[in-house]
C-alpha cells in the first residue's frame, strides 16, 4: 500500500506516494527524486554512507522510513552547493585530499556540516566523536579530520567577509 507524504528536499517541496517499507535512502535515490549522491552501503545503519540531514540533524537514511520523513526538511549532498559553487566544506574536503573513492564522502560532508552548524571551532577530538558511525576504507580519517578543521577556518573567513 502506498502513502502520500509531503516533505522538503534541498529546499524543494515534494508530494510523493511511497510504499510503507520504503526507506528514505531508497526514496532519495529512486526515480521520483533521483538524487543519487546519497549512497546505500550496509543498509543497516553501520557505515554512515547514507547520511543526510533531517531538519539539520544527521540521520542514516537507510534506517528512516520515507513515511517518517513526511513533514521534515531533508538536505542531501546535492543541496549544499549554491549558485553553481561548492560549499566550503566540499572545497575543504577536496583541498585536504579527504576524497579517495568518494563512496563515503557525501555522508562525511553532511556529518561535517551538522557538526560545524553547532560547533564552529571543534577540536580534533570533537571531530572524531562526531564521525562515529561513518566508515571510510580509503583515507584513514586523518585527511577527513584535517578537512573539517580547514572547513571550520574557511567558514570563519567567509563570515568575516560578509
């Protein structure tokens, strides 16, 4: 049986029909929305590849049913860039070499966004703690932590400029 849901994804309103057992990850990647930046990894909430922001908070979209997302605001990796320009966090990940195969990157960047939205100057330990539940098989996390520190600096500089 299908249910009608209404939600906002990357600042765009959607009214969709979803199956009772359809996950938010499946919805985002499926033909109705077609945002494939959200990755499906383990599908049991262990790897964090499917991390998106729901009302600004990171969630494993493989563990959230699409019907549970109704009425909420979802941000995916596609929603960070503005006017054709990468978000400073995305730029920092590139500059720090924190992108290897790229599979975990969308989830990592969204986790970083959630952290930096609440803590503009996190310590290395706070960054490590924020990334519990997001796995990377390529970078060894050093470059990811460096990227978050760099993003913090870039965002601070951006605030000073505006």
